[in-house]
């Protein structure tokens, strides 16, 4: 049987453009589960809705690990295209769709990170807030750059834990499941990562590091 080959690029582009105005009620786990069931039956509209629901956070998780927007978008697109081509890879009885999706995303991003050469951070990694003064914006950008560089120096698993903690709305239980570890191990990763980040930020002169 030939693999399904829809115009996934156009579907993902349309879903991405619509994502910021996505109704809150679409974010429920139940809705994602229903959509995933329809995707398994070949429903392209359901696939487009799943992309609309989860693409922004999927990119955010990958970007926190890779530190580069373009690479993160490539990872997210690869994850969704492979899911459409083989929707049975997601097994509803084992995890919620979001948990499974972020697990796949983390693994793919870590794989890319291991193979990639270090690259400078995107210039627009931290977006400016027009409400802040020029001095405040510069200070915020400097701190954000320092934090991003510190995150990039964390061990891969700690970086992944930070990504799941700050870029998704997963509970600790689901985040741990996404990493295939226990909740205690996940919490330990976060504690070590935050301690290391705090120490690096303080050494860099950012005394407001939390």
C-alpha cells in the first residue's frame, strides 16, 4: 500500500496561520483524542485541526532544545508529516495525544541537536515588548540571550525537561511520560536544571535570576 501523500505543507501552513485565533475549547485532550481517531481513518480536515492545535507548542518545544527557530519548524513539520503518513504510530490506549506528540518532538529535536554544529542564536529569539523603554528592552534582551545561552549548555535531558515545563501545559505526570521517565526523575531533572541555570545567570551578573 502506498503511503498517503496529501499536500501536508499547505495544510500545515493554513493551520499555522489560523493557530493564534484557535478557540480555547479546542485545546481539550478529548478533542485531540477524537481528532486523532479521525486522522487514523484518513480524515485530512482532522489532521489540519490537530496541526492547528499543537503546531505552536510543538515548535516552541523544539526551539527550546535546538535554540534555532528554523530548525525547530523543520522538526515540527517532520513530526506531523510522519504522523500523517503513519497515524497508527500513536496508540491512544498508552498516552494522550499531546503527551505522545511532545515525546516524539523531544526525541526528534534531541536527535537533530546531537548531529548539528553549534549555531548562533536567532537575533529575534526574544521578541521586544513595545510597552518597555529602550533601556528596559535592551536589559530584557540581554537577560533573555544569557538565559538562552545557559539553557543551550544544559545536558540534553535537562534541556528537554525545561522545554516541556515551560513550553507546554503538560502536567508533571504527562511531561515525565513524554520523556519515558518517572515523575520523580523528571522533577529531579528540573531541580538540577534550574539550579544550574541560576548559578550560570548569577555568574553572568544577572542577579534577578529566579
